[in-house]
C-alpha cells in the first residue's frame, strides 16, 4: 500500500470491513463516538488514539493477533499520509522523515504479518539509510529482512541478512541489535537442525542481552535454546531454559511469549510422559493466552493437550480438543500449528485403529510440513506414520517410514527421538 485516498475515513472503513465485515464497522463507529469525532471527519492526528482504542475493543472479539493487525493498519495510514505530504516538499529534513516513516511502516507490517509489504518497506529503509549514512537504521533494516526471510523459510537468505545486521551492530556497538541478530541466526540454525551452530549463536546472544539487561530478548533466547535441547533429547536442560524464560518474561507483559514458554515446557513433560505435569503446563499456556485472547497459543494448547490425552488413553476427548485447536489455527493460517494438529489427529486415530482416518490426517500434515523446510518436523511425522503402519501390521511400510525418520534423527543428533524410532524398528 503506497498511497492513500483523499478520505481517511474511507480508508479506515475499507481496512476494518475487510478484516471483520459489518461487525467491525459497528465497533469502529462506537470507538469514534467514544473519542469524540465522526469517521468521515477524522484527521491524521486522530489515528494513533483510534488505533489503540480499536485494538482494545477488538481483542475480546477476534483475538489479539487480528486486533493488533487492524490497529497497525490504521497506524500505517497515518505514516502513508505523512509520506504523501513529504513528496515534492522542500523541507530540508525530508529524507530523514521519509526514512523514519519507512522504518516504522516496515515494523508495523512485520508485526501484522504482512510479510511482502514489510520486506518492501525494509528495502526502502535500507536504500535510504545507506544513502544517509545511518548505520543504526541500516542494521535494523537488514535484521528485519532476515526476519521476513525466516518466516518464508528461506533460511540461507535469512542468515545472509542477519550477518549483515550483526556486522553493522558490532561496528556501532549496538548491543540490542547484536543480540537480536544472533538470536535470529540461532533460531534459523535450529529450524535447519544445525544444533551446534544454533547453540553457539544463542549463547552469544544471551551473553550480550544479559549485559544490556534486555529481559525480553533474554526470555525469547531461552525459549529457542530450550527448543534446541528438546529436539536433541536433553529435556532436563530444555525445562531449565523454559523456566528461565518465564522468569525473564514475567515483568514484560508479553503474554504471547509467556504462553509460548508454557507450551514448550508442557511439550518437554509430554516427552517425559509426565501427563499431569504436561497438562498443567498446557493449561497455563491456555490461561496466559486468554489474558489477551492470543488465539495462536489457545490453538496450540488444545492440540498439545489432545496429544497428552491420546497417549494417556483418552483418544476420543483428544480428537475433540485437536479439532477445536484446528479450527482456531486455520483461522490464523498457522501452517506449523495446523500441520502438527493433523499429525496429532493421525496419532489419535492410530490409537483407535481407524487406519483410513489416521492415513488421511498424516497426509494432510505432510502437505503442510513440506512447505516448512524443517527436517526435524518431517522426521517426527515419519515416526508417527511408521508407528501407525506397524500397529496396522504393514511391516514393509512401517520399516520404510521409520528408517527415513531414523536417518534424519541420527543426522541431526535428536537422540531421544532416535531411540524411540529404533525401538519401533525392532522386529521389522
């Protein structure tokens, strides 16, 4: 979105109607009344307060993520109006103002998960900051482009931009930028199942973030470090990192990240087959997510609780919970969560010996996981699929799928999953 119309009210009407239809328009008019202006007479200076009010009003209705997206789209209108006013202006500070606007637009689009627009604005900020010699903003633009490539699972490109961001942040001694670049690299290397390199980057990120007393980055870095330990099978260290992340995040009010930490903590206890503790953590994930109606982790709490129930002997309730989670995650287009939910549904139907439904759900999971470039997740699916074939009595297919899973787990160093796979391969 490069330009806006002459009437700000029409632009806002379009955004809200697109996301929510007539109900959204009703809430929009109510918020305008509360703020003391009519939508058709709104001015750029009113947009920040309107954005805040819309987020607050929409969150209980559509969830935190969609509410934040609407709020950020309204803020984008303000910045685009400012950019239009700057075009053709003789203001000596025009370039600096344009750069600030592009940098903010990029962050807003990224936070709203408008990846393509975010990349375009980061690219504009990159070009302009380079011309102006603004190395801080240039480093932030590189880092943002790395985040976008990460979300597209284009990992080689992501690493390239994180390294560019890191080099500049080191040059200007910007600790927050250094730590976030390293954290981004660590996350990507985890997704690529390059665990030793991931540890190296994450340990360095934690050291820098600690010196800067950046509790939020420390908390998120601990979550990613826990994920690496979890996949490698060192669940004791994974649990310690998730607990450390909760300690660092407790004053941040970032309920999304806190819910994420509880979710991952529950997964560790699930792998340890400590069903009561796992359910306790998934309940805390749900409770934390509900504080801001964070629908993504509501969905994750449902399908992960479903896996616990399935493995502890209640597949029927598990199926209901997985389907409830699936409906939420489909509304968000959460590919990772949807893929994992289908995998768990396949597990549930395997336990019920409904082979056709198990196969159908595993196939749905595979279609989604094939888009993620994640060796570990692929192998996890092959493990569950192979276990289904073994339970069905199809030794040939069971051996084929389990052997593929074993090769990946062995290559990446996922020891606990490797042992589980080798145990299933016995007698095939």
